[in-house]
C-alpha cells in the first residue's frame, strides 16, 4: 500500500466511530492546550519582567556609600558614610574603559510638590545629570530634559513623571509652569514617558528629577555622616547654624558670580553614583575597575574595608531570569503530564480497535497485506488522531491565553517555535503510544484472526 492509500484507509476507519475518535483525542487536546496556555503566559511574564528590568536601566551598577564604624565597633548602617563626591564621578568617567555613562545622584524624600494650591508628595525627588536618563533608559514625552550647563549653573529646572501630571496638573501640559519644592521655585521643562509600576509595585512615574547641584545646595544641604533625608537637613538649616544673623544660607546667584554660595565645594557629597556598562558582558569588568579606582582615590590600604558598595543589577536580572525559567519549566512539566495521560488513552483505544478489527486484519493478511502494511495503517491512525488533537489543542490553548489576557490582564506572548514544538510533540505521542497496538496487530496470525469471533 502507498502512503496516500494508507492515510485514506485510516481516515475511513476512524470515521466509522467519530464519537470514540473525538473522546480519544480529548486527552491530547487538553494536554496540548495546557502546554500552549502555560507557555504563552510564561513567555509573557518573562517578557514583561525583562521590559521592567530594562526600564530600570540595562547594565546598570549603583555605587553607594559604605558603613562607617564608631568607636567600639558600632556600625551606623549601610549608606551612612560620607564617601562619594562629584570628583569620583568624573574619575570613573575618565579612567574606567568599560563605562558608557556615569551620573551622580542626590535623593530627597518627603518634599511637598506645590502648584497653584495643589500639592503632592512625590515618591522620589532625584537630583542628577542628563546622563541619568540615559542610564535609566528614560525618554522625554513633552518638553525637554535639562542640560549639563543647567547642572553646572545650579538652575532651578526640573523634569517630572506622568503621575504628577495627572495628580497635580489634572492632565494638562505642565511644561513652562513654576512649581515649588520646599519653598524653592522650579520651572518644569519636560515630562517623562510613562513607565508604570516596577516589580515591587511602586509607581516609577511619581518622580521629580532636577539638577543634582540644585537639589543638594538648595534643598537637602550637606550630609554630616548620615544618609540625606528631610529630618537630617533640618539640623543644617540656616536658623540652626546661624541663629539671628540674618545671613542667607543659599543666596541667590548673581549673574556675574558663578560660585556665589557659602558651601565649600570640596565638602559636597552625592548619595549614589549610577553607572552603565557598555555591554552586559562588561559589567563585571566595570565593577572591578570602579572598585580599584575608588579604593585608590579614597586612600584605602590593602587591609582596609571599602568605604562604598557596588550593587550590580545584572546579578538581580540573572536571578529573576532563572526564577522565571524555573517556573515556566514547572508549568511545562505539569502540562506534559496531561499529554502522557492523553497518550495512554490513545494506546488504550487503539488496543480496543485492534481487538474489534481482528477479523478485518486477518482478511487483509489473507489477500496479501504484509505485516508492515498492518503496522503502517494502525500507526497512521494513531498519528492522525494525535495530530488532529494537537491542532485543536493549539487553537484552544491560544484562545484560553487570550481570555486570560483580556479578563485578568496578564501579559502573554505567542511563539511560533512553541506552536511547532507542540504539534511535533502531539505527533510523537501518536507514534510512541500507537506503536505497540500497531505492532500487536501486525503480529496476528491470519488463520487465528479469521477464526476470531
């Protein structure tokens, strides 16, 4: 028999009992559907997580102050040292070959964002440079970003997130308006593109970004051995340092006096240094370069501990990626169990079919059919059953994934490779679980088969 005639004969044989054929393929349909649904949900979750991590800044390293110890070995906690300066940023930019961008960061918390009687407390008030947006992969939606010249001149300009536009400005374009942060006026020059919530559920768009020099010299003041916050800055207020003198702690900068400030530049610190490596594989080399450079700049001896910490987001990304892969594999194993159950059902029904068609097998052998023809026919029937079940399962699985996306808002991502693999797996199940019944049919004795009642 040719392959075409075998397929036609197999389809006719299956058509004699359509209900049984439908119930037989049900296990394969459920198994393949579960595989497709789980894989699309898993791929969508992995893609969403990758996008979320990339929005935080790919290849990013963060340098934070270390942990100073008081007499007696008492630690003041991570980040409480005053050890990072703008000069460290410049040295990293100049001497580290694996670095593409460097930005100093000054953090302020608990500040009221005030505009025309409306106020809001942003989740983040960040002072940095234009390279901060490059490192964070953040683009402007309306207006512009502030410039390096505005950083150097301590300009009172800022860029805000979309959440502030919604909460404070009622969705109106805020570019060009004047707002206040702790009674310091700022001009809004741009609105950042929406990022949404991060993996911790915090709103990334509830942010104000301004030149770090302005935030440090006009808002937070200098650190005195502890992390910058709104309460510690109170101890460095004009009234606390110079009571009753009437001296302006932050005088307005004259046009002809670029450095008109009472703060000594060499005491200026930054809270963090954000760094972006050129490529992911260069993150480790960049971290090593920065560690050696900062230890040398901070005059640390061979036995001295680092007075800074370097946090590598690539390690975090790798951990999350491995976790996502593990969960996807677990879901796939659960779905494959359904396929095995469906395969056992195929084998059972095919054995029943062989028993019912024993006289037909004997008659075909009597008129010249060879054992391999019988094997080929029953194996073809099994493969057709599983292939049809695979196609229906793929359609149902994709439909189920779409329903999850529509109603539960879970991200999904289709993959042609997964669909092709699912179809091949369903056909393989037909071969594996249909082989034994087909082999058993091909080994029947024609005489005994003709006598079978």
